[in-house]
């Protein structure tokens, strides 16, 4: 269990700068625009900024979990559940035409995060720790975060 939490923490720590860039880009996008901004686009940009503001502290919370703590798995699962809810909400947003390419990435990110959360719950079930589930969960988590990073990259390019 400690090994998986440490690996997840290293992954999160290495991606915090990317999440920060994504957050900054979303904030910049909210400030950019024509004199007559599209209300749907502004709403979407604000919603994506809120999403970033939600997942960045959760990623930091996961990174700060002490693997030796008796509550480490409970903390991890709670943070992942909150992150999963944020991903689910993000994928449910109506994507404006200007960002239509993001809709698939958002859906995939939410699906991967949902799988990751479910697998982590299975890994830390009442029946004991199952490392194979934790390894699969970490992979799904990484896939979700890669999709979020791709969304951030898309924002930078468009």
C-alpha cells in the first residue's frame, strides 16, 4: 500500500506544475476575448477554471498523504472521490463549438478517473489490499491526468 501511494504521490507531484499551467491558461482565457464575448464560451471557460481550481488542491492533498498514516487509504479514497466528482461535472459541461475537440478528451478523462476511483476502492476493500487493482487504478489515474493535460495544451494552442 505504501509503495502505491508513494508512486501516486510522485506522479501527482510531477504533474502539479502542469496543472498549475492549465489553471493559469484557463484564467488567461477568461480574460481574453472579443468586445462581444460569446456567453456560452465564457461560461465554459469559467467552468473549466473552476474545475482546475478544484482538482489542483486535491492533487496536492493526495501528494501530501503520509503513506505511513493509518488513515492513508481513507484519505486517498476520499480525495479521489472528490476528484472523480469534479471530473464527472467537467465532462457534463456543454462544450462550445470553438472547443468541440475537447469534448472527447473531457469524456475520456472522466471515464478514466471514474475507473481509477473504483479500482482504488477495490484495491483497499474490506477484504484487504489488492496490489493488482492498485496498479490498474494508478494507470487509469495517469490516463485521466494525461487527458486533462491535453485539454490544457489545446487551450494553449487555440
